[in-house]
C-alpha cells in the first residue's frame, strides 16, 4: 500500500548526535500512524534506524560532497513528501517537492542537544532519545545473552577520544561495592560493552567481580543490538560516548562520568552526569579545542560516581 504521508528524515552524520535527536523521529512514528519513513544517515548513523516501524527505505549518505548530495537528490526528488525533517541543516529540503519541511538550525550554547532537536518540530514536550528495536533484533540478543535473573549493571568504558576516557579501574571500583553481598545490586551480573579497542579496559573491569558474574561483550554487539540489551539494565555506567547515549535511548538508568564535555549540552538526558572539580571552561584553558591527547578525566574520583550510582538506584 502506498504511503498516505511519506516522511523524509535526514539524520546527523555522527551516531552520537543522531541518537540525541532520535526522540523526534520516535515522536513522528507514534504521532503519525499513517506515515511511512525514508531515513537518510551516514555509514555509522543509518544502522541505528534500521528497525524503525514503517521504514520504507534506509539511505546512506556518508560524505557530504556536492556529488554525494546530488546522488541523494536523484533518489528522493521524484517523491512528493508530506514532511521533510533535516537534522543536518542542509539546503536540500528547500528544493524537494513537499508539503512541509523542518530544518535544524545552528547550535546554541548551554542548550541541550535533545531540546534543540525538539525545537525543529516546535514541540512543547521534549521527547527523550529513543531507538526502536525489532522482535528479530531482540531475539538475536536474547539468543546471545539469555534473559538474566537478578539485577544487571552494564558498563561501557570506551570513548573516541582519550580526553573523555575515565580509567577502567575506577569503573571496577564502582561496580564491585554495588555488586557486593551488601550492595544494592547483590547477586547481579556485570555486562561490559564496547568496541574491540576497549578489550583491555573490559578485562580490567571484569576482574572486579568473580568470573561467573561478568560477561564481556566488546566487539560482539552492533549499536542497535546494544540498545536491545541495555533495555534490561538496572544501571548503566559510562563516559560521554555513543554507548552512554544508547543506554539513555534504551531507557536504562544512566550514570555518566563527565569532564571536558558539557553536560548541559550533551549529558545523559534522563540520567546523571558526574564530573570532577574542574569546569569545562577550565579544561578549555588547558586544551582550547578539546582535542589533545591528554587524559583529562583522572581527577574524577570513583567515590563520587559510586555515590551517584547508589542514589539513582534508590529512586
């Protein structure tokens, strides 16, 4: 059956940014049951939307050269769109046949990315990040990690930049007392997620508990599969990273270790960001572009994150 209201959604190139904005797409899916969706993303952000209900087509636009935009134009120009939502802030939506369009504007200092995304549709209620997981994706994850009895603490220590990396042994210092016999997650299980490059960190964290209570999953899950798994978590711990935003989109209680990142703009939307004694401005005095090979996060003590974790588990 032909769509009565076709929607073109152009997601951000960065998967982290795409997750932060994902509540807008989820809102459209639920608010417009007669619509179907063509979604454009990059090589890394497009797979996040593979299980979107009524998905008609998923297009990869990895680079943004004139030739790449022309290629996208040739794929979408023949449709008269009911709505075009452009989270990349490009000009293509102004050239397409459509009833309505919504284009993301420039960022605004001190305003959270989730709120900025909601402004694209002029929404009064800000939708939290959310990614859809199909029954097939959930079944794949359930086959890999069967449902677990008892609480689950999920940890993903990896980051794309060492400046946002919190030492692995400190995650261990948080997980161990939470999972102790007198801890709030007593009898629970530790799941460690991430990419292959996070294997050494994962091994360090696993040693915090007995072998039978920890499972390393680094390099074994796609981001969307991680969402399916994180939906089971009693608590998630991580830095400012894709994995942390995936946990938020999965609805897990999140405690995130922050330092040179601004939690006012990129903190876990429904979780807690914990930072050390320095402000973002103080980090910028040392590292103006926040891109140097400096381990900025060493001044955040494990005790501060543990306190936040205990508090969030009590709510």
